[in-house]
């Protein structure tokens, strides 16, 4: 498309990155992401969140956290979707402590869990994986 002279917007690249992540081609998705940075295209919250979702899906939480840091350094502020994505990624990868840190941080920002995140959090509350103080923190998050 670019070779034919079409000017592509970030929405097209977000769709491409998401499709590559869903197809399990995370390395290709990351390459597209990096090329966008190199081209100087202004990345949006959706771009970062989409790649974070792909990283979380592969269990690459450290890389997802690094991407969150880069996102903020580039002046792009994470939104509710970003935070819900990170919490789900942590919980799906049995990183309860890290999930709780994200839950605590975003509760302070007034963000709400979406239905999928709330379901995972309720499952966590119903289990024996966390102690009473952690359960209280999570319950406060879900109440807001």
C-alpha cells in the first residue's frame, strides 16, 4: 500500500499490529511497531495497548511493562483499556502480586475494571491465592 503511494494512518497500523499479535506473529508485530517509531508516526494509546496485549498473551510481562514505561516517556498516557489489559495479562500469567500493584495504581486514578477483568478479579477473590489484606484491596477496586 505504501509502495502505491497511499498514506496510511495509525488506525491501519493498529489493525495490522493487532492481527499479527492474534496470529501469534508477535515478532512481526513488534517490527511494525518499531518501524512506526522510526518513521516518526505519532503512536496512540491503542497502538501501545495492542502490542502490550500481544506481549501479555505470550507471557512477556517484563517487556509489556517496559513498553508501558516507553509509552509514558513518549507522552502517551495509558487509559482504562491499557490498565485492564495489563491486569488481565498479569492474572492470566499467575502474576498476582504484579496484578495487585496495577489494581492499586489504577484504583487511585479512578479507573474501572471492564467485564473481563472484573471476572478474573472475582475468580481471584473466590480462590485461596491471596491473603485477607490483598482481598480487601481488590474488593475496594471492584466497588469503585
